[in-house]
């Protein structure tokens, strides 16, 4: 990940994050108010990728503690985080094409692992849209087939899966 690094997300990053979001997920538009709320609720889990020495946002991650076997609906406000979280939920990670393949997501997973451990959380969870399923499997995530999740997965598109893996 030479010449790139992750930084805490700030409110003034949100316009660029919205652009990246629309490029990465054109079929799953999410209201930027949701990102703003997650940043407010859990700033430690919200980061942006920048090229060293430059200010441009090239990617982002939004993550937070959450309930096991529960999927926050797309484009919905959470209101609050659970008092006793069972999983560390990776809500979204997106990189511009020029930033893909440099190890940025892998580096962020290391940071998220440290955050989850500091919270005494033992599992990660996420929803992998169909195109990203193989990527997450390669990083140790496994599909969790639970009937109660079927309805929540609909908004994420055909082929999406709720996945989990252990925190290292």
C-alpha cells in the first residue's frame, strides 16, 4: 500500500464519499445522511483512503459494532448503536478503480480487527453484494444461511449474502 494511507473520516469528506458510493454501487444508492449518522455514532469505524501528500478521497470504509444476525437496511438511519454488540459490522468499503488492487482493503481489515478486539468483539459481519462475494470469501468470510435474514437481504440485490468471520 505504498504511497496510500487511511485517515479518520470527517464531515467535509462526505461529498466525495457520495460520489464514490454512486460509482461503486450505482444500483444501491444510499442517502448520505446515513453515512453522516454512522460517522457521528462511531467515528472510530469511519475512514477515508488518500494518496500520501494529497487531499483527494480515493476510498472509504464505514463500520460499527452491531447485533449478531441482524442487517441494517440500506439507506436507513440507525438511531443508536446496540449497548452490547456481538459483531463488528462492516457496512461499506469502496475504492475508486485506481485504488483497487493495492492492498488498501486488506490494510483496513487489519485496523478494523484492532478496533473489534478493543471492543472485545469476536466476530466480523457484513453483507457481500454478489460481485464482492468471492473477495470476502478469500479473506476468510463465510456465508451465514439464516431464514430470518432473507427479507433484509432483498434490498442488497440478488446474490447478496450475509457473511461472518472471526476477529483475529
